[in-house]
C-alpha cells in the first residue's frame, strides 16, 4: 500500500470511526509541524464529512521556551480562548509528531505539574463534552525510541492501527460484562502481589474511539482499596523522563513506598504532586495484537496484548472513579510470560491469554 493511501485510510478512520464527524460540526485538528501530512489528510476528510475543520498547528520548541521562560504567574495563566474553544468545538483530533521526545527532560517536574493544574479546567470540559481522539504520526524521534528505523517503526505503528475495530468492540462487550460483575482484582507476578476492588465501577471498552491505535478495556479501582506491592518490568515515561525499575507498595489505597532503579527522585516528586497523585486512578488490560514490542510510547504500549497497566493519579469519571489529580501516569506490568490476573479468586489472565480463550483474529498474547 502506498504511503498516500495509508494516510487516507488512517484519516478516514480518525474522522469517520473515532470522532464520527457530522455535517455542520466543528472539528479541531491539532498537531506540530512534523505532523503536517496526516493533519492535511484529516483536514480534507473533515471537509468531506461536511464538518468545519479548525486547524491548530504549533511549534514543538515553543513548549520548551515556555517552561524555560514563564513566570509563576504565566504558568498559572489559563488563556480564555482555550476555554472558549473547549466549549465550542464538537470534536478534537490530536496528532502527536515529535521531533525530540526528550525535549522537556531538563524542565523541573513541578513546573510541568503546575501547568497541568492550570489547564485542568480546559481538560475537564474537553473530556466531558467533546468527542476526541489522540494519535501519532510516525517520526524519526518515535522510531529512535523503539531502536528501529523509521520504516520499521511505520510497519509496527500501522500494524497496530489496521485492526478489526468492530470485532474488537464485540470482544470488549463480553469482557465488559465480566469485569462489571467482578468485585476483586488480584495481580500476581515478578515481585508483585497486588489487590484492589472494582466493585460498582464501570468498565470502558476502547476500540478506536479515543486513541489510535487503541485496544484496551479499563476501569477505576476503588480509591481506598489497593493493597500490596507491584514491580513494573517496563520503564514509565512522563515529561520526557524515563523512570525504570519502578516498585510501589500500597496501603489503604495510597503509595507508601516508591523506589526506582532510574530517576527515583522524579518518581517521588510526581507522586507528591498533589494528594491524588499517589492513588490509583485506572486499571486497564491491553488487547491489541499489532503491538508486539515495547516502544516507550504509552499510546501503543498500554495496548500491548498480555499486559495490564495501572495509572497513578486522576481517574476517568465515566469509569466511576473519584480520584482527582493533575497527574495521570500509566505504568505497564508484563504478564505475557510470568504472572497472572485473578477476578474474585479465579485466574482470568495467564501467559497473555484472557479467560482461557484466544479471540478470533488475534494471537495468543493479544488479550
């Protein structure tokens, strides 16, 4: 398939399947300069859908300049135009196309956390009323993070994007019923024995509506219920910083001990950003057969079949979660070769196989 045709197909999925743009609606298309090819393809598809495209293109370097130069007052400033857009647009297609994935690694994490707090009202409005989707456009920087050439990364990325989303939705509908009937989750694995309640919480299936690639089902742990310890095999990345070898211990729902083999100080600072930052806000199960290797990009990595992920910080209200925080930081636990997940004492995820079945069209480790 030619690159142009592949872009057109992805644009169609984003506009028609993900945000379901309708005639007369306002659809914002956001990107940086490297995302231009996909942004223009999406722009064209929005017009073909009869909607009104609103192009929002920026420069990646501007973020670094802002955090280097902004005063505390400027960090805390919420531009009224951003709130107006959040209250006006009907859909938002966000295209991530970095030239440097570590561009903000020199910025003190407190400044980034403070900025997130400042723009949180806008994020809440967008989450509540706008149909949105987040995707990547393959760049050299994203390829380098995976130790691949750009061409090899594109193969990996499009394998994850070109899924049977309708089939995945049907599979998740079954998983949703099982999760919502369950009360207790237990995760056992390498240096791990962690349990929490999901009683009364809503399971949210994700089959291409909010992320592309997608392929997870998630819910929110009961905030005070998490007990035990967990070790994350893969590094967690936030603000351009990689934190490796994370080990967390929970008591009565909160992190009481946090260590890391790399960037431990950053981990502890993020967990102390506010009261909700040390509480679990999300529990998810990855199910995308196209994501077969760790990429250092949470958009893909949390969808990896045979893994689960936990996020410290803010929960999504639609899942029934009540935890509030400026932080939402996903961390991935690999259960593909070692470890199990139990629901109410029954093993349901072992060696990457969920409920003892391999869904049609997916390999053994896809869910």
